C-alpha cells in the first residue's frame, strides 16, 4: 500500500461520543480535512466492534480515506480495513505484520527512539508518537516534546504523527518536530462541529512550523 | 481438521487462577484426561493474551491436545492455535470461518436450536451448549436441560458439549442429552488437584448415561 497521508489523523473514542454517532462525526471530520481514521473501541464486544467498524468503513470508503483499526487485528481482517494500529500492550508488530501481509498499513505507538527502531524493524509503516500532553482518553506514562519527535523521525526514518492532547490552540508544540501529521481524539470527537474543528486543526498544523529548525 | 475429541473440554479462567499458574493447571488437567483446552481471557491486554496463549500452547502441543482460543481470532492466528471458540457477542461465525480457513476448529456457543442451526450453516465444527446451571464465571441468560441439548444435537447434527456449572456431583444433568462431552471451568480451575478433578469428571461423564432415552 502507498504511504498514508497522515496530515490530520482522527482517532475515534466511543467514550467521548455515543457509538451510533461516530460514523456521522467521522464523515463531518473528513469533510473538514481528516486524512486518516483510526477506529478505537476499548469496551465493545467483538460483535459490537465489528459492526461499528463496518459502519465507519462505509463512510471512509465513500470518501477514499483509509480506515485503520486499533489493537484488534481480527476486526481489521473481518472488515477488510486498510490497516491496523497497535501499541506496546498489543500484539507484537512483527506478528501483526506477518498476519496482515505486506499490503495493509501498520502503525505503531511509540514514545522512545528504541521503540521506534524496533517498530521499523518489525514492519511498521508509520508511528504515533506521544503523549505530547497528558490526556483523559489514554493513560500516559511518557511525555514527549518536539525534539524527541524529531529524533524519532530522523533515526527511524518512518513517517509519524504526534498525539496526545493536541488542540488547535496548542499546535505549536509540534514546531520543529518534523512530524508528518497530527493525531487528535477529543479535539474532534468532543466538538459540536467536527467539520469546523477538523478544518481549524488542519490550518493550525500547517502554521505550526513543523519543519523549522530546533 | 479431524473432529476434536470433546469428551472432557477444559475452559480456562484467569479470574479463578492466577495467569502464571494456568499452564501448570492445564498440564495436570490433561494428565487427568482433558481432551481439549479453550483459553479464555476476558481482561488481558492483547499482548498478555498472546503471551499466555503461547505458554499454554507449549503444554497442549506437548500432549497433542488441541488448543482453542476464546473470542479472539487474532490471538488464534498469532499463536497458530488449533481453533477458535466464539459466542453470540463475538465475531459472526461465517466471518470467523472465512478468515480461519477450513483447517481450523471453530466452536460456537449456543443455547437454542435456532442458534445451533445458524452456527452449522456458518461453518461451526462443534457447539458449546448451555448454561446447564447458573455460574459465577459467565453471565447466564438462558438455561438448558438435557432435552434441549438432545434436540440441538439431533437437529444441528453437530457434535457438542454441555457447559455451565457442571461438576462431577451433578453430571447426571447430561443423562439422555446425547452430548459428545462436557465442558468445565471452575470444577478444574478452582481445584487444588486438577489432575484428580479431571479424572473424577471424566468418570462421572462416562457414568452419566448421555445416550439414554429421555
């Protein structure tokens, strides 16, 4: 698969938004400029996750935006998603890559250069690097800054997004990071106007000076 | 794959027994006569489930007893288990069969003839039918008796085990059920002597008169 456009990467969260509303939020967010969608379900049964993934895929497919499933390789296979995103508590990346085959996107969450190098070795296509800020949506045990992201980007050679508590108003945290994009959860999922929120985030990202020198 | 020997089917439970002790309990239970092992993890991370499955597979493989993974098709694929067991809240059986391929065992939990017929249609190899008694290890919303199991066995044509609160002392609940075996969780997982418990359960099953007329 061609590298994904990571510019504005939406991670869904059914705790922030009722599951039945997620496809509609995703559609509005895509209209506002979201380039990649990761479906994350932490408490759903496998059947619920499968059904929600089918519903979101109907949207992403219509807009030709890749859909990536968080953690659950079986759900990714079951709905023929475009890829999988895994963290350090999920299946090993090498195992996921072997089962996914070469044609699906594989993203890995990392917070250190060591984790990034291991992910690159194991077949990751791109990285989610964080957390930039403490968040309510995920337990954070390691904070990163722009310099740390820059080092991970340069040493791993993998495209990456910064993640963790990023909003339009604090986007300059990515200045000089060389990040290929920004991943957001609550800034879109909690918004009353996800399309406008996505548009504002995209503009803030473009103005953040990610390629500046540090 | 050849039909599995369902006679004495152990379902593990890490809530009843610390995860690090599960492989040892499984080994003792196999020595006592367990013919099939289903690994069930309800709260483990994907990485933990994967690692526990590898540890249990080392035991089951050494004893040539099939290992089946509960719910998580990705874990079954990741450890190359002998099969998958799914319930009505898990992936649809037809989807699981498509991804598993024809050579892996697929078991499905059912409690009615309708569910059993659908599972047969969708590619199930065998059924778990219950619950026979209310249990602490799983929410029970439908109780079955020997006659119900007999009807499911006859109408679906699929081999099956009775499950749900069965102990050596109440095994005669299966009299006349035509069950091909019995599945147990706590009767082995909570036992201080899993080998003796398995042996006692196997003897009770053989004496229960499952092929008697009702």
